[in-house]
C-alpha cells in the first residue's frame, strides 16, 4: 500500500517561501505516476496546486503558477513544493497525493502551514 | 480553466438514498472522481472513473454521469457517511490540470 507523508515548517513568515516535502513509501516514485499537491484553507474546500511527473514535467494551477515550483528526487523517493511570497491567504492544510490524472488515489495525512509574523 | 459546481449542503434520513451532484463542462469530456472527507482527516477516494469503487469502499456508494453532470449516490445512508464530499476531474483546457468542486456537506438525520 502506497503511503505519503508531508513534512516541513508549520509556520512561515509573510513574504517568505513555503517549502514542503512529500516522502513516498510502499512504491517507487519512478513507476509512471504523477504526484500532486492540494491545499485546504481552514473551513474551506480543496484547491489543486499542481502535479509533477517522474520525468520532472510539471503542471501548475494558473492562479498560483507565478509562485509555485515543484521538484522530484527519485533517489530519495520524494517530491517537493515551494510557494514563494506567501501571505495569510496561503494558510492551509497542504496535502500530497498520488495523481492518477483523473483521480487522486492515495493521500498524505496533511500538514497545517500557518503564515504569520 | 474549468469549474465544478456542487450544492453546499444536502441532508438525508438514516437508511434513505441521497444523490450528490457535480456540474461542469469538463464532465462532458472527462470522468469525475469523488472524495469523502471527515473532520480533521484527509480526503478518501470513494469513486473514480465515473463509477468505480476502490477496495474497501462499501457498495452503497455508486457513481454515474450524464452530460455535464456527475452524481454520487449513497443507497441506504449510514451515520458514518456524514461528511464533506468533493468531486474532481481533469480540466478541459488541455493543460493537464485538475479541478475540484466546492464540496457538499452531507448531514445524516
């Protein structure tokens, strides 16, 4: 069974960069899947951030594209999210998930990131 | 980009059948998937590729689609089905993007 685990700082200062890593276990990250990031502001719905393929090809939500960078490290079975110039509106639970193009079948437990000074 | 529209809230009596809908032009081209999310937990996939259930999902959950509308039906709703439900599909813009509906809060009475 594939398992995903998000890690990273729980508090980020405004205007700085949010950096999260997702560690995949139970499956090689090199097995032809996409890997995605989704976030959920407190009390609100799910928002797609973007996805990355094992080759490094990326697809970003247009509303976040100018601030998002994703990368993949196949040697560590990890993929990462960087979101720059954060504001309070970026406060959310951030999930990583395996992206089967038409659905996300395995999700991490999520990590709350608060943007505050 | 595409949008997916869901009713904010739906209620159902215990043991009855409820249908949760999701509307969007992209659903004319791509299948919807559905997720259940309980408070403080990560979303769980309950239906994918229109009408397929992952292993471990009860068969009271089913999916269907017609035109620009996808539906999640719970036949014989149980108390544990009370949750938020989100639809998801691929964006029809051709840029490999994904899109989520706004979510439906299901209350089991």
